[in-house]
C-alpha cells in the first residue's frame, strides 16, 4: 500500500470516528447547534475524502463501485492485512 494511500485511509478513519462520536453526543444533546454544525462539517469532509480515495485507489463502499469499471479492492490488502 502506498504511503499517500495509507495516509488518506487513516484520515478517513479519523473523520469516521469523529462523526460517530459526534453522533453519539447528539443523541444525548439534540439541541446543541454547534455540535450539529460540527457533525455536518465532518460528514461533508468524510464524504469528500471518501470520494477522492475512491477516485485514486478504488471503491471503499458498494455505492462507490458503481463508478468504477474494475473490482480493484481484490488486488489490495484486506483491512486486517494493512501494516500501519
């Protein structure tokens, strides 16, 4: 796995963690508008990065696969095979 690819994947994982964490916070604080705005911003960044990753390295989720001619993820290491 290329260094740039790994960095992009790590950044995506960090954004996903942050989105889940904010989502859990919003479950107990539904009127916190700042947290909701932060959540929306993180989700937007996450979607943008995921689309960029898919464009550069292939799809990460099934809906990304519709825009690619090949099933490239079979050529890459599985998540548990990645050495961080």
